[in-house]
């Protein structure tokens, strides 16, 4: 009996090893590209997969969206401003067969394409466009990278520029430009206010000139306002008609 068990044990172990190589389980988001004697026979999964040990080989591909961090790139914008730019790229594999057969390492290849495209696109944009029109730059990056990786069975869903770092001297220049712009707007607003006030004063003068008693009422109202502030200032309104008559007498 012992001799029989000792003979059967290697056979059992061999069967277990073969079954371990033949049975594969793929998750819902995984697919397996199966090769038989070097030739692709199809894409399998998800679920239980049976392979022929020693003959079939399977390459597992993840279909979930991959977040690729694009390293910092030293670029010079179109208006000759040096900057350091990094980005993040979101993509996923749509065709596992192309991702395995058309490119050796689709992750590394996509990373290299993203880096070169980032340098190229940022180099064609001005600094103001890069800072204020970020969505336009992101869309251009996504479109170019997606077009170049389409033959690999990869879909680039989004590319976002994260940080744009410029020299300190340029930051001070931009701050001074923004401050000057705010001062210009303030002066324009003040001038527009004075223009509107002058128009209203001209309309008020026309109304008061049509009613001479209105000027006296205005004087009395001003005196009431000054008296309500609890100060020692005494205000005596002088009728304009009286002043005009005095001036005429002095002239004669």
C-alpha cells in the first residue's frame, strides 16, 4: 500500500500542476489574449478560462481606465518664456488584441507620446493662452495623443495640464501687469462716474433755474444737514439774487 501511494503521488502532483496551468480565472474588467503555438486564437474572458498547458499562452489585459502621470517637462512657450509643465493622462484599452500585437509596451509608449506631445503643444502656445485658456490646450493634447494611439487599440479620454511653473522674475512682471490693469480700470470707472454726475448736475441746475425758490430750499436743506451733525459750524445761506444785485451796484 505504501509503495502504491509513493508511486501515485508524483502523478497526482503532476495532474495538479497541469490543472493549475490550464485553469485561469479572469475578473470582469480583465481580458486574456490567447496564443496557441505562437498564433493568436482569440480574446477570452471574463470568467473561467481553460488553456492547454505548454501549448497555449495568455497575456492578461486590464480594461479599466489608467491614470498616467506625465513627468515635468522643460518647455519654452511661443513668446519665449521658459516654463515647467506637467500633466495627467486618462486612457483605457479598447482592443486588447491591438494593444498586445501592435505595440511592445503600450504603457511606456503612451507615456512617451504624452511627454513629446506636451512639449510640442505648450511650445506652440503663448504664456497667456496657457494660463487663461487651459481647456483649449487640454483638448488639443487629448486630440493629438488619442489620434496617435488609436492604432494601438487605446482610447485617451482626457488630458489635463496640472501645474505651470514660471521664473520668479516673470511672476513679478505678471503681477505688475495685473496691478496696472486694475488701476486703469479704476480710473476709467471714476471718469465714467464723474461724467454721469456732471450730467445729473446739469439736469439739476436746469430744474433749479426754472424755479428760483428751489435754490433757497436747497440752501435750507444743506443748513439742516450741517446742523444735525452736532458741530460748531454756522451756515448762513446767501441768496444768489442778492449777491447778483450787490455785484451790479459795485460795478456801477
